[in-house]
């Protein structure tokens, strides 16, 4: 029997952990809302058809509906937002945010990942152009700042630059995915061996081998310009320069860097890609980008850009930055030793209306009340007797 154990890749949140998780979600959502984004909620169950061709079937938890339809636990909220948007009436842009748990079916060899994970994210739908990219990156930075995260970086790339270089190199789609993986992982040796084995021309080989090193501040974009003189490549770099300039004008320059070898989700993203990194974390805390092709498949012509923050990873980053404290205790503990219940509740309601946390102790005497308060870190007692209410500090 496994009554007292959890399946691999899921977890309980004890009171202190749950406090910080809820606090993070609340602060992040308040930030999203302050930018004019509206909250939505999506179901945990969807038909598998929603994710066909985007999320591999082997990465989803599956079950069969009563009518024989194949259902999955939500592996991704973005496609759900696209499904919703297809039915919504709006012109221009629509700004939405969510906080949801998603699910990914993983064997237990993936020790750094979980199968159920909380995310908070935004989706900017509609034609917003490069200014939309700027807003989404701004929102990512402000979300981190709202949590007090100090040492972080938003890496910015664009998958179209890689696709420009791919044109004419003679590699098929499967080979392109292999090259992408080597570049994304900064594995230049593996990349060189693969390109040599495939007989890629020296001109293309040189460009591919330079891509993993094209990361850093905005001067990287100038280096990339010398790598490819194609007009479409130049347009990609010009757009990134525009985004960089706007973010610097807003005072966010120290929080951004560029990585033209950032190629995660090549078939998912259509342009901008972003990744949020925090000191001491080997995994990204935030991932996102522009997915115009997917958006347009649900609602013709719909452009879309967004990101999601992994809440658990964010909490780990915050704890590494400055150890998280426990959840704050109640301010008051009380016990009733013979006072009229109506007067007790009136007294307690007044404190709660002032924002105080007040908990009842089912104590037999004052000593038990004091012990309860000490064990739970509560600073003040209220003793109710027929003579009235008596407040006192917990000593010792």
C-alpha cells in the first residue's frame, strides 16, 4: 500500500511553504493586474486534440471520457488561452493573466523537474508589434521586482535569426532540430562533430558554430549583424535593437541580455523568446516568447506573446537570495472562561476587522492558553471571564 507516500513529481505544501507560495502568486498577480491584464481560469481537463502537434502525447497524463474521448491533464495554459480567444469578441489587443497548476508526465529520471507545477503567466493577444514585446519583458521584470528578487536577468533572443541562417544549408527538419539542441545547450563540440558528419558547407558551419557564443549585452547584436547580411536577418536584429532601446529608456538595461542561441521551443515560438534566470538557479524561472503561428491557428491573424513564471523555482531563487522566514503567527490567542459568548465574539470581530489574526484556544486554564501561545509564536493573550476581557503579553 502507498497510503502514506506521494507519487513521484508532486508535493505537499506545508503552512510556511504555502504562505510563501500564496504570497508570491498574490504579488505577481497584483503586478499583472496593475498593467491592465484581466484574470482568467482554465479547466484542468482538456481534450487531447487541443495539444496535438504541439505537446508530445507521451508528455501528457491521459484518461478516457465516458464518450470515449481522450482527455489530458492541462500540460500548458497558453493553448487554452488561444482556445478561449477564438470565442471572445475583441478588437485590437486583449491582455490576460492566470495562475494555474499544469501537469507533465515524466519518468522518475527527471530529478530536476516536477510533474505538477504552479505557474503564473500573461498572454498579450492581438497585433501589438515590437511594443508588445517590450511590455511583456517589462512585466516580467516588474513581477520579479515585486517579489524582491535582486539578482536576476531576462535573456532575450529571436528564433527567426536561426531560421534565417538555416535557409539554404541543406539540412532537413530533423537535422535542424538536432542543430538547435546543440546550440541551445551551448555544446559547440557536439555541434561541430554533427555538422562535420553531415557535410555542411564551411560557410554555414562557421555561422552555426558562432551562434552559441552570441550572448551578452546589446553589442552582441552588432556581432550577429556581421554574421548574416540577409535582409530578413537584419530586420530581426533591428527589432531586437528597438526592444533593447525601449527597455533601456525605461531603466531596465541592467536586467536584460541577449542570446541569439536561445532556441528552446523552435516549433512553438515564432519570433521573440525570453528566459528568466536567477542567481544560484540552474534552471530558468521564467520562459516565454511570441507564438503568432499558434495564435493564428486558433483565430486567423491573431498575434500573441506571453510568458509563465514557475512559482516553485521562484521560491527556491528567493530563498537562495535571502532565506525565507516562516509564516507570520497570529497576533492573538484567546480562551473563554465563563464570559457571555456574544460579548466574546463582538470583541474578537472588532480585532479581526482591524486586520488582526485572532485564534481561539480550547484551553482548560490560563496555563494551557500560555503554553499554546508560546508553541505557536503568538505574542498576546486575551482571557475572557465573567468580569470582562483581559489582554496580556506572552512572557518567557
